[in-house]
C-alpha cells in the first residue's frame, strides 16, 4: 500500500510517496493545479499507473522513460533499457525523448546503446554518445558508428587497382541513389578502355560490337569479389593500405583491423596514445596529407570496441577495432560524407562470431571483453553482461 501525502502553496507542490519527499516548483499555477489533481487521484487510488503519472510529472527523465517504454529508478532518477541495469547517459535519454516526441524511428539509437552497454569502461559508456552528437558522425540501423580513417595506399609498383577503386566508388554512388548495385552493369569503351556504369536493362538492349563497348559484368557482383579471399579474386587487384603513423599495418576493405584491447590506452586525458585512431571529418581532413597515395577510408566502429574518448581533442577517439568498407571521395581537403549504411551485413557476420566467443567466456565465468590499460574496472554482475550479449545475438538473428 502506497502512502501519499501532498501540500501546495502558490506554484510549489510538495509530494511525499512512502515517506520520500518530492518538491516541484511549477512554472504556472495551471501546472501546479494539474500536478495537485494527479496526486489527489493517486492518493485515492494508489495504483502503479497513477503513481507513475506523478513521478513523470515530477521528473522529466522519468516522464521520458515512461513514454519511450524504458524503465526508471525513482530513487536515483536513472533510466534503463527495459530488462537491463546499465544506466543510460542523460544525453542519450534526451535524444530518445526527442525522437519519441517527433515520431522518429529509434532503431539506430537503441541498437547503438545495446552495443555500448557491452563496453566494459563506464567512462566510454557515459561519454561516447555526447561525443558523436558533437561531430558529424552517423549511426547505422545496427548501431555501428560511421567514421573515417586517413591511410596510405601501398600496392606494389605495377599492380593496377584502378578497377577495384572504380567499383567501390560507383557502388557508393548507386547506394546514395537508393538503388541496387546489381541492377547496374560495368562496361568499357573498346577504343580507350574508359570505364562506365549503366542500368542493366539498358545494356541488355545493346549491340556491344556495333556500339564499341564491352560489358564486364554486374556492378554489385563485381564489387563483392573484392570481399573474398585474395586467391579467389583472380581478376581484381584489391587495393592495400597502411596506417600513416607506423606504416606497418596491412589494411584491406572488408577486413576488420584489430589491436589487442589490453595494449590500448583508455585514459581520456591522453590525446595521442596506444590504440587505433578514427575520427570525424574534421580530424581526418586535417591529418590527411595531400600526396597521390593518400586515401580516406569509410569505416564502421562497434561502440563496444571504443577504448577512449580523449578529453581535449574531441575530433578523434581510440578503438581496438574498425571495419573499413569504402574509399571516400576526398577532394579540395573535404570528404564526401557517407550518410547511409552500406555493408552492415559484412560486419554483422564478424560481430556474431565475436558475440558467441563472449558468450562462451561468460559461461566460464570470465569477463566477455578484456579491458584496456588504465580503464575503469568492470563492476557489473556477470548476469547483466549475459543478458546484454544474449539480447544482441537475438537481435542479429531476427
């Protein structure tokens, strides 16, 4: 039985629920009257629904939680995804509120948080969303961050990657048109070998010999060949890249780039330290040189893999893994920002394998994700981590 007491004076309403006092300074007498009536209704009929209506009026985060189907701890004011006990950061709660009020789809934001819940460092869980809101980052429907990485291209002399780069650029272009790359073909002019794309149904009507062209294949299918093993991609020289700092890494499109998390520095006070650096366009545009071998890669980052959001240089962050999937257009010191999800299915396969490994670790009572150097220690119970991993696997299986 809930014990509810209330007193009002002017625009101030004081409410006691089971001995805990809540005070609300309402903006107008009308708001004070509305709250007072809600309390009287709950006092007469103290159902959970009526009491929640009071709490929603008293606390904005509680109101957001109730409206968006989240859970709220009235004692601490913390908001949670239903069924979980990892608190959602205030910035993310505000975005969920805005999305709910405007009727925006919340899939990307909720999936981002489900991934971020897996991150073992509480500082990253608290700071990452505010960081990406400050800069021009995009989230995919699966919750991955779309980020950028400046690299050098290092193919051996004589290796021609022009065809692979043409495929990559035109798949991005077609996707931006919201079209299917498998409905386009690649063809070349016989006279000079210059490459073009056109609709598949258009090319089917051609007399290639009379037109002086040769159709090389379906754009999407040719592009997919870049994501198979090198020995299988016999007709396509795949571009190879390296990092601009050590120049020792081998980076290929469609292959995750990884560093042991335990080797990464999680201290947010250190701007440049151990870890894989990715960033917003501002960071990459200032870092990339202008040599002919410089490229800007578009990458996915799983929020679970972020190890540090530096306090001072807020255009970049450190992660222990990124997934390069495209070469961005980079001209006149500006990046053509990619704003849509393109190759999530490729990265999803890697994530499922990783989640299954994490699940096996939990069953053996081990932490599913090791922490980086100088990270805040994981303090959540194994039962919470188990729920998070299992739910993500369920989501990916749907």
